[in-house]
C-alpha cells in the first residue's frame, strides 16, 4: 500500500541476495525533476562497504530489481544515486490495497492508555481565542492518539476558585442590582452566563484601577496601593469566607459558577469539543500536602527555618523550588502534585499530556522533575504540549480590560465571513439549499476555517489569526479542503446516477497519468502521517498532509477527464481513486475535528 515502504523492502532483498549483507535502514528520496524516476536510493555507503564502483553496484541493484520486483519498471544510475521508476501496475496495486483495508490509517488498540488534559478554563470569563487553540489542539491530538491505538481519556481541570473568581463575585454584589432591585441574571441581561460573569470581572478591574489611582494621587506607592485598594481587600476577605465555608458566599459562588458552566457547555457544543472527565480546582486545591510530607520523609524535599518546604533541582538545570509555604498553605506546584496523583489513581494512564500555553514551560519542567525524584510510576509518560499565543491583527488579547476576543464572537464572525466567501465562490450553486441547510453549511465552513487555521501551524509557534484569510477557498485553508471534498462527492453522485460503480477494485493494466501517480503516492502515506502526528503530538503534520492531498487531486481534476473519459477502464480507475481521496480527506479532517460537506 505504501509504495515507498514496499520499495525499501525490495532494495533490502536485492542487497542481501547480491552481496549477502544487510544494508540496515534503506532511505529513499523523491527523484529530482531533472532525472527520470519516482524514488532515488543513495547507495554511497555500499560503495565503501563493498569496495566496488558506484556504477557496478547501481547497475547490479537496478537489474535485480527490474527482474525480480514487479513494481520496478526501469532505472538509471547517476554516480551513487539509483533512480527507480515504478510500474503503473505497482501504483494501481497500491491503490487497491488501500481500498481493501477498512478504516485505513487507524491501527488496532495497542494496549496503552493516555490522558489528555486541555481547556482548563477559569469561571470568571468566557472562553477566548487562546482557549480555542488549546481546545482544538487537545481535541485533535486526542483523536489522533486514538487512531494510533491508544485508549484516550479527555480531561478538563476547571479553575473555579481563587481570588480571580472572587473579583467577579464581589463586582456582582456591588454592581449587579437592577432598577427593580433584583440582581441581574443571564436571562434578564440577554447574555450567556459566562459572558455575564465576564462582564463583572471587567467591571471589577475598572473600579479597582480607579481606587488605585486615587490612592497613588494621595501619595501611596503603586505597589502598596494595589494591595491596599478597598476592592482588593474585600475580594481577599471574600476568598477567606469561601475557604471557611460561609453559606452566603458559597451560595453566590455556586450560582455564578452554574451560569458559567451553562455558557461553557454551549460553547463546547458549538465547537465540537467534549470531555470524559472534569476535575474542579475547588475539589483539588488542598491536595498535595501528603505528597510534600512523603517527600520530606524520603529526603526529596527539605525544610527551612521558617517551616517552608523546598526542593533543590539545580542538578536538573532548574532552581530551588518552594512546594509548601511556612504557614502550611499550598502553592500551585503543591496542587499539581496532588492532582496528578489523583488522576493516575483514577485512570492509571500510561501517558499523560497537558495542553497548556508556553508561559508555563518552566512550571512543567519543575513538576515533571519532582515527580521523577519522587519515583512516581507515571513520571516517564508525562508530556507538556506547549503552544504559543494567538494574536489578531488588532493586537494581543487582555481579558481584564474587556478587549478579549470571545470564542463565541469569533466563531460567529468567522461563520459570517465564511458565508460571504461561500456565496461569492458558489456563483448561484447554493440556490438548491434551503435556508437551514445554508446556515448549517456556513457554520461547518466557518468552524472548519477556524480550526484548520489554528491547527496547521506548529503548536509551539506564536501565530496571527486572520479571519478573512482563513476562509479563502483557494488558499492553504480548511474551506479549500472542504471544497475539494464536496467537488469529489459531486462527481461520485453523478457517476452513480449514470449507473457507474464508484468503489470497485481498479484494473492493474490501466495506463496512468502523472497526476494520478502523485495522488496514489500521497494516499499510501496517510497511515505514516497519522503516526507521525501522534508521535510528535503535532496535528499540523496531518493538516499539511490533507492539504497536499487536496491540492494534488485538484491538479488531477484539471488535467484528466473522469465522467467524460471515453475509456471505461480509466473512468472506473478514476472513480475508485476519487472515492479513496474523498474518504481520506474526510477521515484526515475528522482527526482535526473538522467536518466536510457532501456538497458546497
């Protein structure tokens, strides 16, 4: 099925037969355009090993392959390079092999389990553009790992407590009363619950800044004013009340969080993301102190005179890290140690992936180093999938100032832009859609544009998101790939209407066009690309592959006829090839969390 892999095996057999030696790994390259051939085998290492001339070795290998391997049609030798041309029968056989494999590209369960933790929202604001990159990465890598045979658990840790939550709660108490004396609700405000709470987080920050400026004007130092501002002190008091279980404070916290969760649920449904397990920081923030006691007893941690507990990680190239304050209160690393133990206890995953922004790179290096020092059985399987910030042309997002780009708003905006682009590109073809079908199509294209644009870039790179560019049906975009899929499905529908079979095994005597060979080579690489995307935790690998496949098919579509081809053998072959391309695009985009339309 994979022409390159099959040829590598044939070359190894040739070397073993001719020279009674093993060549080890055989590396092939695409033959340069100025030479005839499909793949090139660089055999310079054999020249030194066998003490024979390049011409002699190359000729012998080429002759053996042409005589003994049905897939080799011809060859030429240029110094230490063996350029190999494959037979059309080999290409067609490769295609038929792919057609015969159900769920091509998906491997059997490997007995390994993995937990992917992503999203991790705060309950004081809606999800924003940065969260979208996080969610799309986490969802996609979960799908890709499942295709690679892992049993995947998708987990989310909700940051539902702390001073930032109390800021929204305090602002709601102070500014949330309406003219009729009742407090504002999502229904009365006409807002999703997460947007309503985000509104009060912004109001807190604005009022807080006014207080700080007043204190500074009165002669107080800025850093002192930030701590002494009445709103901040009241928020701290509210946090203390929450920790003490004050009934009124806890009731307000529960009410406001319930509104946020309803808003999150709506957003997750809209973007096609779900979780198998949700953890809440309010249930886990006290965990980890037992881990600290264990580390102290084992000599992994040490205690200073002020009773604070530390670990020295200078041997790992890090620094000394506080793991418990002198007053016995936790720091973030304490909570993470306890939560990680809890997750392993719950699921016993062989691997654990955290999808978290690159501003936390150092934190995870410390966390993983501590777990190794503590000899946790799961330590070796931990990985931080780090990613860069997402910017818009207008600049960096800042939620406290109310200039954050909300995920809901961005999805709606991209859907609107996608609708305009699709209407323009369709040139009247959308007339056959009713209004509901049109809106569903626009949402599919818009979300596909957004997901693909964010996933096609290496996760670790900071990126700029351009809504207009993301929906270009002629560019390196999701809609271009979606359009290609719809184009193929249209051809296949017309073929079936004409009584033709669209998925029969192809005749291996058919003569191929160069564009058809290119498409078959790409199809054969699908399984390897899925594996590489999983091995490197990089959906961008798969995004690039599906784009390359769509682009190659469009070249084929422009250069050969399908339904108007007079030779029925070629027509049947092209229909089978088209069917497999459409299916590979569908499954490949599915691993990115993107749906593709049947018509467009």
